C-alpha cells in the first residue's frame, strides 16, 4: 500500500490508516487523511472527483488566513465542512533560510513555538478529529506542503492513539517521497529559481525526534502537554481516539499472488524501496537511503534477471530481485545459483510472513532453472537481518570486506547460502 493517494495536483495526500499501535490494533484505513494544500484542487476536474469519492466530511486547513486567501482554499461543497485553524502564529520563510541551517534543531524549535502559540487552534483541531472519528466520518487536515504543521498535528494524534514513536517519526519522513514534486511546484511559482535552503521540502527523521524529545522535556509527555497547555483531559481524549480510530489487526489475509515485474512497474518499485528505506531510518537502521535506486536500476534488473511483485488481493505486499550472477559480492562463479536482492515488503500493511513467502517464491524460480543454491548478502553491520535469513535456512559461508555497490564507497557484507532441494 502506497500511503500517498494519487492526484495530479496534490503531492502529499496520505491515508494514516494501517499504522499499528503498541497493543496490536491499527488505525482504520479511509478515516483520517493528511495532505498538502487543498487549495490546489479545482472543481469539475478528475482530482476533485477523486477527492469527493473519499467521502470526507471535515476539512481542517492549518494555514494562516492570508495563505488561504492568497493561494486559495478547498472549493466549497455541501458534503463537508471547512475549518481554518492557523496553529502557527510566527510565520517564517523556509525557502530563504541560510544554506547551513541544520533542519533538525531549527524546525524542532519552530514546532515547539507552534505547540505553545497555537494551543487554541490545536485544541479545536483535536476536538474535531475526535468528533469526526466518533461519527466514523473521514477527515483531512492540511497545510501548505503537508509537512510541518500537518506533521506536527499528525504526530500528536498518532501518539495519543498509541502508535509507537518510531512509526510517528516514519510517518513524518514520508514527505520525502513528495519532496521532488514540492520543490518543482516552488520553482514553478518562483520563476524557476531554487530555494536558498537545501533543506526546503525535506523531512529528515531528526526533526520529529527532536520535537518529540523537546515536548517530553518541557511537559513530561504528550499527555501532559495536552493537560497543561491545551487544557484537555488526556485520558478522555486518548480513550475517545482509540475507541473510534482503532480496529483489531486482521486475523485473515488474502493469499499472496506473484507477478513478474514489467518496465511500467519501475516507479512503483522505487517508491517501495524508498518507503522501506524511510522505515529503516526511523528506527535507527542506517542501511538504505531514499533515492539510491532509480527506475533505470529496476528496469536493468528486469532485463538481466527477474523482479517479482507480491500482492495481497489488490494491494502490493512486497517485491524482490533475482539475479543469475553477482560478481561484486561473490566473485566469478559457475551458473549454480540464483542471487536474491532487495527483498522488500510494504511497511505496516503486508500480511505477516510476506518476506518469507517471497524468499520461497524466488527459491522456487531458482530450482526451476536447475540451479542448486540460493545466495544473498547482507550488511555485516546488520546482525538482525543476518539472523532473519539464518532462520529461513541460509548459512553464513563467508565475508566480502569491500563490496562495491555502485555508490563509490565499498562496504562489508556477510555472504549467506541455502542448498535447495
């Protein structure tokens, strides 16, 4: 599941459904959305029809009134109510910041200003979210890019609903998937110029981590912020949100089906890998980075080997690459193995065991060619991943201390192999 819902003019419209809480429940899909400026919507367009089809009954615009006036607001429609709640009271121009501004401390400090200045509006926004969830009617909240003010409100809602902090951080960083489009829109509005600040439109994990840490340092916890600053009963608010927003995690899942990828799937594969990279980074796993593999990479792997997609019903659940040689990691070898790369699953929404099923499917493809071995490598600095593959029957057979992966910086990998029946 790609959380970004596809629009022509909107680039950061996302469903918060599917995130799991610490007690094993999940946020109901199709009930709570976050977005960039809905002022970009125009009536009688495919985007407008797509928006109305979501059944949204409440729109919260977190921008300043002058922003809504200058850049437009969502078109009026009898199906929803519109609320302009400007939670930011001290505007600032991110695009004009000095190039050496560190986004983590700088933006976290701005978020704390918003948390303390915008208490009336934040309180009202949380009340609207709670009321909407209680009536099981969809709601969307947005600002300009759907990153800062929107990200801050999303973090409060998710935290109160019981979503663990790494997932809250991950949700914030998913704006990175929309950054190129947000930058292109800024340039178009500014005569082709680039922002002075390289951090414009970016959403590094450090920003949300620092903000949540600052909130806890000043108030003790998000719940205490709700009590002391917003004047709300955090227990009642939390219980209301969890009762209305959450559902049990599914106990049954559609069976996985497999399809060999075609060149038209390259964009989907890039987004899947980048989403997986952001999942890792939000949890302190420094392995993949967004943007490292582009569409050309995946089309090349389709041409030289095989790339497989796994679906659960109509939703993408995962993918992996199957190579027929891998000299960078394994050196010259006879044609006695298939080499597995980029085993990926959709964060939060893939059925349990999807990764293991993808491995088994790839192994069956290798067996069909008469090759007796499946081989793969993982970063030597990632013992958790190594343990995962060992539990799937792979055995460590060596180390490659200086694998060259095309990035210009060799890295050490552990080599694992499985004898296929």
